[in-house]
């Protein structure tokens, strides 16, 4: 695809009115959600710098961390494979699945898009079903995702309605909850009958061998819990050293990606199902994929490997907001697996400058992507390096300099580079330009330079500043929208209000209600009565229940005519569990697997009911992950509200693949009543 063809592709996207409306909806809601989420994290700038340092250390010592991580994963009982490229990764998956046709349930994985896994599995005779709602929609349309977080961002509800009418044989509807429920019903059967589950990995923890998977809909938990075999695909760079570092990343990822303090489901997978457990994959495989990452690690684009795939740079980018991911195409017309600012670096870095190098020209270099990046990646700098044509090594390839630029643009940038690299030349040129534009700017519409560039037809040719930046610089600090000098900032810090003692149960209840859950604070001896009243009110006659739940005996339920089930039964309406702990700052339950502690009880039923002691509530995720039982369980599920999605027109819909409702009974000490 030539630069002219690429521009034509861009114009087509801009002229698509339905696409523009869909992208505007995504942008407005994502950016508002992100801003609101970060308001609750006053030290986010410090956290971002810490996260940048952690990622820099990992990438600088990647072999060391990979060896440590691999050894621990294997010690935990997960089979580890290394794949140097896409072909090897695909062959490993095919060997694990076997030659007999299988049903493969997939959770969203960008690595699987990168290596084109679905195509290879289907060619081998297997049926592959994407289970993320957005991915499922684009799969039915025969398309690739248009966004790394919201795959169907380019579609309107009427398009999804027509698609479901045609493919799923339902009456046409534009009602988003109805469309979501239709997908829930269809995909539930896939989860329950799939032979193999495939997922990505958001983070791998080197010290514990933990696979961390972050989702909102519940499909990630489904594909790693219900099928007997689970295959996880992980880019080799997605490692953090410790669980403390994981907590740091999880404080930034969901806020940047979806505007949540914590995603609905965060799984920490340590091992396959153990002998005394009733559910979970019996066999787990981890495929660590290179596919160009080693080359990228040793290049001038190394910083791109710090990315945690939050998608914030796509949402803020003024170019992506007009184009969507399908406009980012290679020279052969294929859609890049990674679009937007980070994709314009990663796609050519991993898959070839010749194929995707021109994508870096689809950027204004405004710097907004760097401002929102939770890892503080200098994306504009990396974009200019791709433009310069040196993604694969430290030395520039003379034939690839200035990818996608005209001769005049390359000459102009070369001249500017020479001037800007010399302080005295830059200062002199600024002064001369300031004098010149004061003379010429009144006639800018008739000057040949504005006419040649098109600038003078749309706006005045601006005057250059006659004073340098250093001459105008004053030490100022910005807090919010106000500007203070250093003395004022110090005074504000001295007079800042001190933190107050917090009622953790109250804070947990507030946060849980905020994410769509329900909390009830009760005495221990009141629990059976209150719980039975709730079950009767919701017509629940039987429920999956853990062997041991605080303050509740099976006989209490039996006397009320409610049957307690221990086996995994997807037809049951309610699941009743305990919890290892609860997190006040996010309204999160920490649900461990274990003997008599079915994961399905918090996953399959329409209602998830949890019983938590007030003494089990901790303040933060950091505290929760310090509990030694987190490391000992085969799987930990962090549950933050009922399952949800916003994959159709960014309209929030509660209840997708996981429970539609979450109810938590908090058992309070007698002195609190």
C-alpha cells in the first residue's frame, strides 16, 4: 500500500458517519471514566513513575526474570513452552489440542491476534469461538478487532442487531441488554462443552509463577475454569517481579483501560486443579511468545515493551479517534494487530518496518498519548524513531530513513534537526523567525509558503516568539487548573488535611454499591434468617454452596426447604461462598479455590452470594495480596461487582457471562450493633 492509498483509506474512515458517531461515544465515555477513576488515586503520578521503573528493570534484565518465572511456573505444575515466532506458537497449540477436531473457547488475547491463531486452528479442523462479547461480534462479521480493549468500537447497535438476526436467528432488535443476553445464552453452551480454553496473560509474576488475567465479562474465568485443558498465551515481556509490583500495575491498568478502580474479575492462576478440588482446568499450558520481542528489546524502540495494553493512548489520540483500528493497514492491505500510537510502534517493531512502518505517519505528535500512558512511555519519541526508519537496531538503515515522508518533508526535518541540535543556532533562528513573521504575517494568505502548505487557507500564519523559552521561563507548579509558585505549594502541603480513621466495612459497602453490588451488615446470629429471606424472595430452592461458610449451617437451609449442592450445576440460580478477604478501597472479594470451595459457585449462577466477616476486610489490594493463602491457592479470583460489558455502543450492561447480581453479607461484631 502506497502513502497515497493509505491516505485514501483514512479519508474513507473519516467520511463514514456511523463510524464517527461510534468513535465519539467511545472517546467521551472512556476519557470521562479514566479521569473519574484517577481522582481516587491522588498519588498516581508517583505510581506511574514507579511502574515505569519496574517495567524498565524487567525489560533490561528480561532473560533473568524469564528464567525465574519459568522455573516457578513449572514448579507449580503448569507446562511451559517457549515459541520463537508465530509459526512455532501455533504448532505448540496444535500439538496440545491434538489432531481430533475440538471445540476451543477463547478469551480475548492480543497475542493470538498477532499470530493469527484462529485461522490456523480452523484450518486444522477445530471450531474456535471468541467469547468476549466484542470479539464474538467481530468474529461473526469476519473482521478483526478495531480496538485492543473494545473490539467492536466501530459498530452501532443496529449493525449488531442485524448481525444477530442473520447469524443467531433471533428477531431483529436494537435493545442492548437483549443482544447481550442472547450472546450469554449462546456462549454459555460453548463454555460448558469446550474441550480447550485459550486465554491471554496480562501479567506473569516472577517470584510466585502467577498468571494474572484481567476481564470484566467473566469469559476469562470461564475458559480457564470449565474446559479440562487451558492454554495461556503470553508475550515474553509481560512479567513483573513480585506480587507487590502486580498490585501496583493493577492500580493503574483498569483505571487507564476502562475507568475502573479494579476490573470485575482479576484471576491469579498458580496451578491446575488439585486432587481435592471440584472444578478448574486439570491441565494448564503456558506458551511464552517471542515473535520479534527479543529484536525489539535490543533496539531503539525497547521502551515500547513497557506497554501493558490498556488502550489509553488509542482513546486520547486525535488521529485514532477519527479512524478506528481498521484504518491501520499494512502495505499488503492487512489490518495491523496493534493500532493507535502504541500500535504504530509495536506493529512495525514486531512484524516489520516494510509492512507497517508508514503507520507512524498517522500521528500529530501532540504528546497526549505520553500524558495518559500509565507506564509513562515516551510514545512521541518512539514514533519519530519509527519515522526515521530504525526500529530493528541501533543503527539506521539508510534506505528506510523517513518512512512515508515526501522528499521535501525529509529535507525540512533534516534542516530542523541540524538547527535544533545547536543551542546558538536555534536561538538565532528563533529571533530571526520572530522578526520575519512580524513583517510577513499580515500577508500570510498570499505568501508562497502558506499557500504551498495549505496553512494560510485555514488559519493565520503564527508569529514566532521573539524571546526564547529560557527567557520566558518562571518556576511554577500546576495543581489541577491552578498555578502556584513553590512557596504556595509548600504551604499547601503543610496545611493539607490529615487522613481520618476509616470504617473498612462501611468503605467496602460503599465501593461495592458503586460497582453494582449489594452489601448487608448483619449480626452473625441473624445471618441464617436474613439469607433465607433473600433466597425465598428470589425463588431460590437450591444453591451451590461451599463446605464451610461463616455463621451458616446446611441444616438452616434444609429446614427452610432450600437444597445445598456441592457439585457443579450450571442450572442452579444461586451460588453461596465465603471469601479469603475483602478489599475496602475497591469493593472487591478475594475468592480462593480449594477443597470444598468451588470456583463455579461464584461464576455460573445468576446470583453470587458471599458471606464475609468484617475482620476479613483489608484496606487495599496490596494488603490483600500479602496474605500467604493467596500464594497457596491454585486459583484466586478477585471479584469486583457483577459481570459487565460496554462492548456495544459503550452502553454499560450488567450480567454477561458471570453472575448478574452480587450480594455480600458482612458479619459484624456484636459491639457494632
